[in-house]
C-alpha cells in the first residue's frame, strides 16, 4: 500500500468514494448534495458519490437522476425493492472503487463538513475513522436513553467492542472495505461488522444535528428489532442466559421440594395447595416460552443463512465518473 501522505500530494492518485443510502429522502437530497459538493470541491483528490436508492416510494430516484444530469460524479444504485439500510450500505460498498470510502446518511443529521477531519485521520494511518456523537439534537429523551443503554449493553455482552454513541457515519480505508465485503451474512448489523474487522480505528467527536427535512424511518418498534439484530448477530449471551436461568430455577425448585418433603415428614404440615401450584406452573411455563423464543431467534437466523439468497438485487446501476480537481471547477452545482 502506498504512503498516504505522498499520495495525498498527487491530485490524480487519491480517490474518494462517498456512499449515501437513501429511502424516501426526496425532500432533503438537494440540500444534502449541495453541502456535500461544497465539501468535495475543497478536497485535493478525485471523488465520486454513490447514491443507493433503497426502494423509495417517493421521488428519491428521480431527484438523484436530476442531480446526476448536472454532476457527473454521481452514481446511482437503484435496488429492486426496499432491502433495508444495512443491505443498502453493503450494495454501496460493493460498488465503491475509492482508496477510501465514506458512509453518510442523507438526512443531514451527520454534517458533511466533518469529512475533511475524517480524511485527516486516514492520512495519519487509521483504517476506520468513525464519527462519535457528543450531542444528539432533535431527539427525544427516551430515544437518547435507549440508544445509550443499547451501546453500553453491546460493549459488555459481545466479543467485539462497538464504539459508544456511534452511527454509520465513518471513513473506511480500501483494505477495511475489502474486509467488510467478505462478510456476507444476511442479518447484517453494520456497526458490529465495522468493529469486527479491526485495524486501527479512531473516533472524531461531533454534535449531531436534527433532521433537515422529512420524517425519521426509525420507529421504536424498528429500533427494538434493530437492537435484537445487533445482539443476536454478535453474541450468544441470550442463549447462555437462558441456560443459567434454567439452572438457577432447577436448583431453587429442587431445594424447595426437599424443604417441603422434610417439613411434611417432620412436622406433618400440609403441602401448599392449588394457588401456589398454579403460580409455580405459570412462572416456569413463562421461562420456558422465553427460552424457546430465544432459541427461535437464533434458529430463524440460521434458516435465513442456509437459503443462501443474494443480499440484494439491482434494478438499475448508473456508474459515476470521478472528477479531479481540474474537472470539479467545470461541474455545475
């Protein structure tokens, strides 16, 4: 791999790819692209922008097409349907050709103006440079609390340390991208995958802004399911927990049974009646159903993996034409 400092001096060598997954983001895309373009114009390198339309139901694809008419740096991956953000990110990474790749959402909660700082850390030798949120503007207290609890839980239950308060906004070196592309599991938790590949990683703190326009796609129900994806994708702690709880309940039940027998033999006391028996049966039945549910979550994921379906299907792919510094001045924004 060439020296990054030397390559940065050569305008025609360094190639930056920016991946932007988009789902129903027609309202915000023009402003997002304007801000992103202003940032890219200031960088001494070739750049392209890969928009991934994840089966949007609004004019997202049309807006990207309109932007592409005046900016040759734009590439479009139009997926055949909505596959989810994690898969859309994967599609972008599969098509990105840059020496470094930046992943950023289109809602402008993650400021494009932070990109030069991410690149600066890449030039220092880091393969993964992630943006760490120090403030989350425009979000409810409940969402902030649950997000903080999730990241802290993942740090304690999984074998891979997932950085706290960190989303998908980050820079990846070429070797980090190639490593991520080797991981093809169907149930994808990209934050965990980015952490799993290892390599030198560095955090860049920033304040997250409110959404510029439109509505968030992440309801509390979707966030809950996303949390389950993350937990089950990178740890078997729930399975171990079910085992430990079962062992503890068995020990307590055995001990209580011995106590009842001895009490009956020594004191002649009557065995507890119907109400206590029903409580114990319902309690044990609930534990069993929880354990079966945990097994079902993992079994369902194994079932999906064995089908070996492709992660996504592309309806249309329009490649970008990366612009150098001399060409950028001729691009109409």
